């Protein structure tokens, strides 16, 4: 890895609650560097800049791509902006009525607080029919009066959602212009520009959540822009979307709801690329941070996208996102005995402040990290990230003894191991959820653990779930930052069609597809990052007539230049064949004689970034296993101490074979190899962990 820095380098930045991770790639030199610096909760720009400055002058960077959790945290912690909503008369409670879901499975109890208070949801007279006909046009003065009132009531963002606006946005757009005349800031938007799609609850929820995040994400990005400008940065600054693509900061300010899973999505993108290059196209990724364990499925090298995601109960976002399942099991997850005498780990977390007991920052309740430190799996003298000089093992021991061992009548070491076992069980359950319950055999998949703590638990995940192996990336702790660097530019659009397939006007649909593709392509081109090509992807949401739920139907077409201009060449037969393939794959049967319906057209423009050669991550020639050996220490496995070899992981050569028990240490993560497992280093520097051959 080169120690210098040259103009035009790209840096991926992933800001977490505890650490800010960075991956610097100099494409001209083919070199890279990594950094991990403490995050500054509440003023993330401090850690953001500190990390960038560790590579040299910020002004010399070419581009920065950022995976952010600001939007995610604002939604989960309900710390978004005060939102006002203007809607069609009679529809102010759509946001609160939702679908037929409830927080608790049993009993008609539980609460839901929408992100827009009822007194901030105002109605105006307008009516757009389902066929797009305008029955009642808006009165601009009525809209202006409603906007003024909401601003006076303290709303910092405005959402406009009219019934059936997906069919004809004229009333909404006119209302948006009227409101813009009196609204005191730029935080206002309408549903037809956010999600022009049928189903009023999902459209209302997504538009309201977008408004809820606009001031928060906009303020955060403005702070980063100002900080970068102060350093003389004149390059491009981009944000990772929840779909795993990259967008400009201008798009992120307008559509902040698309950043809801930005940070975790970047990690999945990197894990998919790394595993595919290493010969593992089917993997289950596991990002273990300080608070959560995020799991996602990659099949045949492709990430799984969902059209809709529920961030928290009732907070529905209808925009393409990588399917990520999150549970409260992270390094900071607090362990304790509940009133029923059962040991629980999480979902409550000590976070970055005060953090685990061993951090010495005031917490007295034990966490998963404290258990791993006591068991000898984490080196107390060499904590990752450089945030602390050492970890307090005695404090961790006392906390586990007081809150776990004594209530359960266990030895303190057995109690620490029990904490780890409970956490492992929760992680294994999340992996089963995304694999077995979706029809995939875990034995055909490898785990890709990353984040600061993922590789600590790799052995348990292999054995408990029955995975065939695990692939630990070269830099597990900065995998999400790497994902920021290699992610493609992407823009998704959706438009409701709502027509039966039989006798569909293929020429009209073709024109609509070309228009959508042209608009999406323009957004990608305006992002300013170099791309090798722009791919256009078309997909229809379809179902049999009489059904409610749709299946995603990829269309095997692209935009080509015909005799009369751009065309996709789409026809009814092509659509029908694609629908039957998708329906058969989902439900293993078709419904002969039943007509099909096209509900939505989805279009994605994907700007393919220049290839990142993952071989650049491989160990340098000349390293040896003997040179990487760093001694040994006792580590607790299965109820007993085992003298365990310790290696400096980054000094291990390609082809190195390590028999467990062993500990592989590096600045950003620790990998634990259980006694009955072995590890080998592949040509990309990944550590492949497998069961020891008998």
C-alpha cells in the first residue's frame, strides 16, 4: 500500500455510533489505505474530518462517498423534524389507520404514534379520480392559508399528499407551487414527486417520512459540506442509498428517505463483491456493530432488493432497499437476568457512550463486549480503533459477576460464556430467518461477518446454523467504507400503470418506459462520478386479476434506437412470458385462464463504476506465518481454558493455513478460530474459516 496521496483519490466514509471507518483508494496508483477514528456523537463532522485528514490534505481528494446512519437513527429514535401535512378533504387519518397490522400479536392493544400529529394534518378541497380526471381543482389561496398555518404551528417541513395523485399529479404540483410561495424553507415536497404509485397509505407514509427526515439529513449534509469547504475540498461528495447505489447530495437532500438504510447497504454491497470474487456467490452477510446485527442474503452474487421496508412499527417506506434484517445484538448489547430468571442479551445497548463496562466510561452493566474481553477473545491491551489505550478486564469481570453470575448461580467464566452463547443464538436465528424461512438451505451458503465484532462469532455461526464456511474480509471493520468506494451510481423511479395485460397498448407502454429511462439516466449522468456504462433495468409489479399483492417481474428488454427513435421493443407476449416465469418462481404454480394485470412500472438507471480490483487487498509478497505469529494467550472455549496462538492477521501470507484455536488480530477487528475449525488465507487476503477435516 502506498503511503502517499494523489489528486483524484476516492474515499469511502462510514460513520457509526462508536467509530468512523474510512477506505481510501488511489485509482491512479492502484493503492489503498484504511482508517478507523472515534465518532463524535451529535457532531459527526468532527470524526468525519479527522478520518479524512489522516490521509493527508482533504483538498487533494477527488471524491468522497458517504454511508450515513443519520436518517436511520432519526427514524428509530423518533428524532426527525416537526412535519405538516396537507391532504385531500376526508383523508387526514390515512397515516394513522395504516394497514391491518398491530404491534402485538395477541390482543387489541398497543400504540402507534404517527410522525405527523393530527393537528398538523390539514385538509383542502380537491379531488382527482382514479382515472386521472380532475373533478375538483385546488384553490391556491386555500393551500397557501394551510401552509401558513402549519408554519405558524412550528412545522419545519411540509408534505402534500392528494388522493389518486399517482394517476394525475396536476393538483399536487399546483398545490406545491402555491405552498412554495409562503413556506419559509426548502423542506417541502409532494407525493407524486416522491412516490407516484397506487395505494394511498404507502404513498402517504413514504412522503411524510421523507419530510420528517429532510431538515435532519439536510442540516447534517450542510454541516459536512461546510466542513469540507473549509478544508478546500472541491471534488464530488456523494451519499449511499438504501438500494446499494450512490446518489448526489442534492438528490439526498430532496429524497432523504432513500438513505434510511444507507450505512448497512454499503456493507452488503462490499460483501457481495468480495465473496463473488472469492468464489462464494451464495452468502449471508452479518454486520455486527455496537448496537445491532444486520443480516442480508446474497444469491448468485446478487443482493436482494425489496420494494418496501418497515423501519419500525408503522414506519413504512416504499422505495427500493436492500433486504436487511436487524436484531438488537451488538457489542454494546446489555446482558442481564429478567424477572423470570432468564438471561437476556439486548436489545438495550450501552452504545458508544458510555459503552461497555471495560471502556471505563461510567457503565456498570455488562455487555457482549465485556464477555468477550473476559473470555480472552478480545485483547484488552490492544483494543481496536485506537479509541482507548486498554480495556478494564477487572471491571468487566465484576459487572458480569454482579448482574449475571450471582443471579444465575454460575461461575463468572460460565456466566460470560453464557452471555456469548445467548448472543450467538440470536444471531443464528436472524440468519435462519433470511435463509431457511425463505427457502434457502444454509449448508449451501457461507457467512460473511464484518463490522467491528462480526468475526469474533464466526465459529458459532458456522456450527449453529450449519453453514458450509465463513469468509472474513481482509478489513472486516471497514467493509462498509469499502462498499462506499465500489458502489455503482443508481436512480430508481416508479410509475403506476394499472392496466390489464390482455390487449395492453404496447406502443404506449414502450413510450412510457423510454421516458422513465431517459429521466433516470439523466439523474445518474448528473451525479458527476465516472462510470463505464449506464445500464437500464425495467421491472413490472403484476398480479392475477382479483389478487392484491404483486410479484416483481423483470423485463428482458433495453432501450435501443429504432427507426422512429428510442424504443424497448416491448410487447404483450414478452410481458406475459416474464410474468409467468416470475409467478412460477414465487409460488410454484400458475393460474391458467385467469387474466393478469400490470400495476406499476419500475425503472432503474445504474451507472457502473470502474472495476475495483480486489486483488489489491491481498497480502504483500514476502510475509510468512512465522513472521505473523505474535505469541499465545489462554482463551476460554467450551467450559475450559485453551492456550491459543495469536497472529497479526495482516502479516499472514496467501495460502497460510491456521488450525484452531487461534486468534487473528488487526487494527479494525479480531477473528476467533474455534478449536474444531481451521482458517486459510485466499488470494484476496480473505480468511476462509471451515470445519477441520476429520
